C-alpha cells in the first residue's frame, strides 16, 4: 500500500497556516463564556425566600379593618369533596344562604388533602396576593399552624358571628390549637379510630392492639398521614399524644416499624382505605368516623367503627378566611349562617361527621326525620364520649414538625 | 453573510424554547438542590453538594426499585405489544386505522380512572382473585394489590399504546418486497422475521423502550394507588419531599439524580443498541 506524506497535502498546509479560530468562532466562544458567567451569577444570586414576615404586620387594628369592609354579594368557598349537603347537584344550605343574604356562592370542592392544598396556596400568600378563595376549610395540623403563624389568616370579628356565640358546642370552642377561636370556626369534626369487617373479625373489638395482631397479618390498614399513623402508635403504647415527648415518638416509631416489617400492614392508605375495607381487602384498619357511618348506610352493615379503650383522636376541619381575601364580610356572614341550628342540621345530616352545633340534633330527629343520624354518637357525641377522645400533639415549631415527620414518613415510604 | 446566519435564525425559536423551558428550569433545580434552609426562613445557596450523597444514601432502595419496576414493565409491554403491532401492520388490511383506534380507545379515559379500575379488578374478592379463590386455585389469603406485582401491572398497562405505536410505525414502513424477496430466496418464516422484519423494526423498538422506560421509571401514581408498604418509588419520595415536607433541596437533588441516572441509561443503551440500528435503518 502506498503511504502518503501528509506534509505535501494541500489541505494540511492550509490547516496549519491559517488562523485556527475564525472570527465567528471567537464570537461564539465569547457569547458562551458570557452566558455561562451570567448563569453562574444567576445561580449564586438566587435564593428562595421564606414565608417569614409575609403576612399581616403585628399591631394591625383589626376592629378598624373590619369596620371598613363591605359586603360584595359574592363568596368563593373552597372545601373538600362530599363535604356539604347535596341534593341533585345543588347545595340546599348554600341556596338558603343566597336567598337570605343575596350573596352568590361559588362552592369549589378542590381540597384533597391539607399538604397539597397548602403547597398550592402558600406561594400566592407569600407574594401577598389573594388566593381567589374567601373561605377555606383546613384540618388542624401543621399546615393550619403555619397559616396562623405566618399571619396568613384574617382574625374573625366575633361580633359578626352571633350564632357562633349562641350555638357553638364544645367541639368548636375547646380548641388546643386556637384557644380563643381567633381564626378558626369549626366546619365539622371527626374521630380517627378503628373500623373492622365483622365478616373477618370476631368482634367485639375494644383495643387498638388489634392493629398489631398477627392473626390479621396482611389484612391491616394504616393511614398514610404521618399525624394519624404516629398517634396510633402512641395510643397503642398507652401514651396520651397531646402530652407526648420525642422519646415517646421514637418508641411509637419502633412499634410501627416492627408492625410493617412483620408484614402486618397491607398498605398505608389515604382516603381509599374505605374502599379497600368495603371490598374485603382489609379486616381491620385505622378509619375516620364519617366514612364508616356513610359506608354502613350504603350497603355495608358489616363494617363497624369502634373507639378503642385507649381512646380515639379527634380532629377538626376549620373555616378560615385567608389574608387578602376579596370578600371577607361575605365569608363571615356564611360562617355565622352555618352555625344556625337549622343549617347545621342540613349539613350534618348529609355529611355525617361530628356537628359543631348540638342544637341541630332535635332538628335532625324531628324536622328532617332522621333519627339514625340524630342518635349517632359519631355525629352528636355526648360530653362523656368527647372526654374519651384525645388531641393530636400540637406542633408549634418547624423543628418539632420535622422531628415528627422524620420519624414516621420513613415508615410509610419504605 | 445572509445565508450564513439564516440557519441560526431558523433555529432561533427552537433554541429560545429550549433555553426558556429547559435550561432555565434545569439551572433553577440545580441551584435549589445546593441550597440549605427551611420553608419559613427561606433557602440560601450554600453550595451544599453533600445533599447528593446524603439523599442517594437515604433513598437508594426507592431509586433502585424504580429502575427495577420500570425495566420489568417496559420489557413486559414490549413482549405484549410487538405481536399486536405486527399483526396490525401486516394483517390489519383496510381496517388498520380502526384497530389502532381501538388500541388507543381506553387511553382516552383519565389516567387515574384507569389505575383505579385496576384496583377494582385486582381486589381480593374481585373478579380475578375472587374467581380463582372460589375454584380453589388460590389460597384464601392470596392478594395482588399492595404488592410489586400490582404496581408493575399498572405500569405495564399504562405503557401499552406508547410501546405499540412506534413499533407499528416502524413495521408499517417496511418494504414488503424485501420480505417477499427473502421468501423467494427460500428463507423460512422464522428467518424472514429474524433477518428482515426484526432488524427493520428495531428503530421502533428503540423508540418504544425509550418512551415507556423513561416515563415508567419516574412514575409515582401506580405505586401510590396500587402499591403496598414496600413498593415506594422515587417519584413518590420526590412528591412527598416537595409537597408535604417542603424540602425543596432534597426534592431537587433527587430529581436531578433520577435525570442523570436516566440519561446514563439512555446513553449506554444508545451506545450498545441505538447508534448501529439508527444509523443503519433511519
């Protein structure tokens, strides 16, 4: 084969003698360098602002503020699915409200869980803008605590809520997380305890220890909300969640980890546990009172709800008015209206959770002719029954929240 | 001069689009992953590179599981859909488009509804398990829901059309004269398939695997709805860290590592299988 001396090659000579970088290449290089420099600056400069000091400032005169507000005739109300009386696609309680006050209500059942709804609204509130809703329903828990601590909620003007003063039961007035109801008006409350399938479990059940019984291996449901899971562990250890310490939480986490590792837990469920229970996939599960009550009345009489001897946990969903709301007066008028016994009765008779208005009980029994609901301890618990219910640990700081979540989330998401 | 800048001008919209919707968000994620702080006081850039090894260490099981489930479901979808695509392309006749439409029809239904339907189908006393239990094939306590099998089933099912369509397109393009010529030269049916049809459909297989694999490895809904206590995928962790815990740096770091791992896979895959087939047949 003939070998060629490349030094005689024209192309090689041209390549070696002409400038290596054309002008355009230099320009491109410079542009690239400028771009990467700019990006480095961009990265270095940016941080993410926190939520601190993004709410209303301390010392705001809320009495004066409320005096200046006017009724606008419309209300944007965000709540949870299936959480208000519904009849043929309409909501009678809201219609009565519109008829009485002339306020048009846009009802949006958009809240699926507290954490994801909070993550949607918090950037808006952080920017000091209206979230588009005048009234939202949030459960007591870390997200509600943040809304209060960030001063992202408007303090309620109790002088505009005479029905609340008159009719609110202890469920709505004895709030560990908001002792003077500065921000919160309870919409409904409920109990987290145990539900079981009579076909699979020999009742009666009276202890939370059934959730740790190897007999039901693979047929036990636990809730995927770390607050619910952790309190179940605490109750099983005989610890009162409200006064529990970090050491207690660790013990509860150990117990729950063992429960999972032994194969007892079928799954950590969101609201879908009730379907699994109805389908027979679960024998026993952590459960919310209203879900089981509704299931019993829709063809599953074999499902039972019990508050074990260790106690159940009471939670409350609260109506709160977000800061920058466009129609605060309309919102507070609805809060007041919802505490009218006749209206509270309409709502409670449909949603079957604990009603914050005890005076609604005779109305449900007589006028609505629904003694099953009126006499249910899950809708109108007696004071004695309420005393058996425990409160969640109140999380005041981010550190506490992170400690709690850091212990229980790894169990749920292993 | 005019002709020199013309190509740049022509590609400018695409470049701008990439810069706006890919490069800027990517850089934002990179910078957020290197920040420290919390949601109340805010996050500041501290070049905290330790977040990567820490997060990897903590969530390696979920990351590995994502690739395992993603890989298995992609392989199953390929095995299931190649014959279907083949049949439609070669034997579909005049009704090809109807068959394709039927293939896609279930996927006009919302993703959530389809996954929930699997929950119904696979439930312990449901139409599949209930029947098998009644005729004594399965024990009373057997279950599929909440196990890896259920998650992989959901992932595979959702991948079916995305696997079938590119393979169909590749098969459809094959010149039938080549197959006929192979037959004339005494190639057996198997040889025709092995030497002519399979290599010529390779770009479709390649595209299908990429489309399905990348989507399935990052998926989180199947694990959330059909999974159990030990089927958490990396997508679930990212979602929880971001939405529930507000831990943006860890969520960003995990997203980046997932992306890097996927890119590495795609690169290796392209080196081993891709370039040859694409250069030869594209």
